[in-house]
């Protein structure tokens, strides 16, 4: 199937599903309170966007997600590299890291609310706990699985420990980190929204919680729709960055 | 690169050897004395890879090490490179004990050693840039080498875009650009098809003849060893193998590798050395059969 034909079929499928939804609500088969009309949802989205209501919330959510991602990725990378290079530390800290990783992160949200307040920092901390472990474990695995021959060859060519890191370990770990980047970016946003949902004064998660509080299902769906579009755009950007940074990799034929 | 070139003084030294043999230890490009290497096995026992290896390689000489499977050929090379410490014995290069990696040596690996995330020219110039040579200078030297190995139009490709033979050439340029005094080669051409392999052997000999570097070449292929070398060292059957013979190859140079296998001198040497190697190969084979019998 050609790409164009595939796209048209996908468009048709979307129209079919939304059309069926719209019709079954209008026909009274599905309760409009629980499943608002798609056309009404889109209208609410339009109102939120055109009135500018959603943008301050979106901005807060993005700030939280970006901070959570940056701090989580930085600490995860650093600790991943250090533990991969120092066997002793890895063995020492392994059980503790496993313990914290096993903890369902949502239970941390209330305690972070107490510690860091209703502002953005409780969400950053929450997103951090999600992002950190993904980046950390991937970095650790990435550095440990570097081809022995590449390391030996670089050492024979005179690489210092710092140069080994720069020319061999970091690029090699990048492939692992990038394979997890989509997940960790998604988790950063998840962390922000869930954190807001549980207690906040601004953000998309807060807006959704507010709409839910007054049984405004259209608002809940509109918030979901806007988040979905934003995450899709971010994922697209991550894809382009990945393609640029990993351009040395053979193209995988599908 | 501040690697000195002792090769220019080889002739002086060969003149002096009879009068001043005491200078011995300072002059071997690679000198393994009584080197033993053991590894602990998972079962808690000790496995001897090689035992009491003595190997002396004079600067400018091409020495091949041939042995049956599992005779610890790579272990010897890794000790000479400083990638592996001997459990007993000493490793010296130009009189200096090898601590950490051997700074006078380059290594050519059996596997592909190119960094997949660097272009061909970045791979080739890596040794220079890491030594602090400016990028412009390193690139111009790398271009010179790429031309030498016939890859000047491929400077901006990534390794995965090259054929196996081209990757090998890139690896050769990468190893030679730092102008090492010793080249350690671990079956560098074993992954290539037969024709490409012969071409690469010819090119290697040409490069080496211009350079006067010492080469330690590991192979399991006796033909290749005799065709290329000044000296062929035979290792015994493993484990715990050691040097069981050393043969001078006095076929005159330059050699034409494409016809050398018909040369009467080659044939005679091959018969003599194979006579010795055959014993070790069949020992290895019998051990393997016996082990298989144990398992069954």
C-alpha cells in the first residue's frame, strides 16, 4: 500500500469511528453525559484554545515536564555512567535502586505534595522519579554492553579514561538512551499531569480535575485531546532529534 | 606523536650484536620472558591459557605465531599489547616494561574495531586527535592514509556503508597512522573472502616493507604465515601451551604472494613446519574428541 493510500485509509478510519460515536450519541444509544458528542468536544477545545484559557495551564505542565525530564535524565546519566564504571558502587547500590524502582511511583505524589507544596516542584519531583530510573537503567546497560573490541582498540590508539568516555562510552550508551527517550519524555509529561491531578493550582491536569469536579465531561475530554496533540508534537520532535544524532546507524528496512 | 623510530638503527644494532650482546634487553621491539597466564574457571579451578612463553621480536621483523585452536595465540598478543597482564613473567617493549597498554604498539583486531558513530576519516584520524594533534593536521594525514589504502572517496561514509574489505583497510589506516613501532595483528584477515584476503595480504606486505616496523601476526593459517613472515613460531596444543618451534623463513623479498605457494622454497618450508604443527593439531583434536566422549 502506498503511503498516500495508507494515510487516506487512516483518515477514513478516524472519520468512521468518530462518526459512529457521534451518531450513536445522537440516536440516544450512548449516554451523552458520559460520552459527549465529538463535535461538542472539538468545540470546547476550540473555546479553550481561542480564548487562550488553556495556554497558561499548558505552559505550567510543560515547565514541570521539561524540568522533570532534564533533572531526571541528567542524574540518571551521571549515576548510570559512574555505576557502570565502578563495579563496587554498582554492587553496593543495586538493591536500593531496585527497591525504589519497585515502588509504585503514584504513592509518592501525596508525600511530595507535603514536602514541596502545590506549586510546580512537587510535580517535578514526581516526574523525576519516573524519568530517572528509565534513563539510569538504560545508561547502565548501554555502558556495560559496549563492545570490548571498541574499548580495547581506542585504548591501544592512546585514549585516556576521559577520551574513552567521550569517543566510545557516551556514543554507545546514546543508542540505549534514545531507545528509551520516547518513554522517558512520555513519563515526564505523565508525571506532571498526574501530579497536577492530585493537587495543584494550575496545569492541564488541574484543568481536567476542575472540569471533572463540575461534571463537565466535555472539558475532561477536551483536556485529554489537547494533551494528546501536544505529546504527539513532542514525539515528532524527539524523532527528528533521534534521527539526527543516530544518523550513523544503518537504516532499518521495514 | 613522539614515538621514536628505532628501525633506522636496526643495521647498526645487528652489527653490534656480536660485540655487545649485553644490550639485548633494550632492543627487542617485543620481548616476552617466561610469560604464563592463568584464568580462574567457574568451577574454582585454574585454567592455564599459556605457560612459560618466551618470544623475542627484533625491530623491523615480521613474526607470525601459528598454533592450533585454543593454543592461546590471542592471549600472547594481548600480553604484548598490555591489554592483559601475565600471571608470571615479564613483558618488555624496547627495553621498557609494559605497564598499561603498550604505547609503542598498534593492534589490529580480528573483529571490526571501527567506531560505528564516526565517519571513516574520523575513525582514521582518531589516534592523532586523541594525542592532541590539531583537527586540520590530523585530517590531512588521514586523507594521505586513505589514499594509500584506496579509500579517499569514502572519507565521509560511516562504517556500515562500507564492505568488509573496505572496513579492514580503514582499520589498517587507523592502526598505522599513529606510526607505531610494533604492529600486533590478531588474524586480521580471517573474516574476509579468499580473494580479498590475498589482496589485503599483498597490501600489508607493501606497507610493511616501506616502514620497517616490527609485526607480530597471529594466524591459524600456515600458508599465510610462511608467505608473509621472516619467522614462524609454532605453539603447542592447549591448554597451557608454549612455544614448540621457531622457523626462519628465508624466502627472498619482495615476495609475490599470488605465486608464492608454488615456490620450491615455500613448499619445502611448508612441509617441514607442517610436520611439526600437525602433531599439535592432532593432539588438540584428540583432546577435543576425548572431551566429547566424556560428555557422551
